[in-house]
């Protein structure tokens, strides 16, 4: 009979995800992962094979625990325009309250690893699609309500919003608590509405 695990795997992945998010993949060592998770090296190797396996598991958790909930309002709010406003208001409020905010884990990994690893690239593409699909759904509802001109390409606008969100994340990290940070999303949405 197998022995029960003496640690919370979800909590260990959460700790690993936070470490990759803060330090990046290359700067994170297995020693670092052992230290922050409190899980024995042999156990980590048996569960995930190597550091890359831990990163992939952490990315999967990030998509489910951070990205999907973050886009929930975009997908579920009946008023598409309000969904977009609430999404960016929440983002600005959450990010602006942190002295040194982290940008998106997938932005870190895209800048660090790009498409070098097909499994990581697939997860980065999943995140991009999820964000863009959610933005597009909200934009299409906003077009139906007359809040966004119907002649504008909703998919292209969704790509613009995702690109702008990533830019905001880098901006917030590079210049935390910048006085213009809170105004930028409103200006972006105004341009889309025009």
C-alpha cells in the first residue's frame, strides 16, 4: 500500500508558481524549489521529473487559478461594456495597491523562454486565447448594445486589449504607483468606444 503524501501538493505548486513568477524560470534552481515548497527533492523529482515539469504544472495551475477567474466577469457580465470597465477597474485597483506589482507569469515566461519549449509555448498560447476570447465576447456584447461601433473588428480589438493589458503589467512593474497608471485603461476604452 502506498504511503499518503505528507504535504499539500496544491500548496507546494502555489509556492513554486510564486517563485517562478518572482524570479523567472532560469534563475530558479531545484534548491530554491525545495526550500520554498518544503518538499524533499526526491519527491519533487518523482512527481514532476525535473524543474521544467514543475514549471508546466505551475503554469497549468496559474491558468486555472489566476487567468480563468480573472476573465470571469468578461465572460459572464451581460453588459459587455460594463464587463470591460469592471475588468480594468479591478486590475488597476489590485495592481495599484501593490508597491512593486508582479506582471503576468506568462509575460515573464514569454520574455524569458519565448517559443523555445513547445509545451510552455502551448500554455502561453492557451492564456493568450483565453484572454482574447473573453475580451472578444465582451466586445461583441458591447457592440450589440451600441457601446462599441459595429464596424470595428471585435477580434482585432480583443488582441489590442490583451496587448495593452500586458503593456500595463510591464508599465506597473517598471514604474510602480505612477500617477498616470489609473487613467490609462479609461483612455484605452474611450478610444475603442469612439
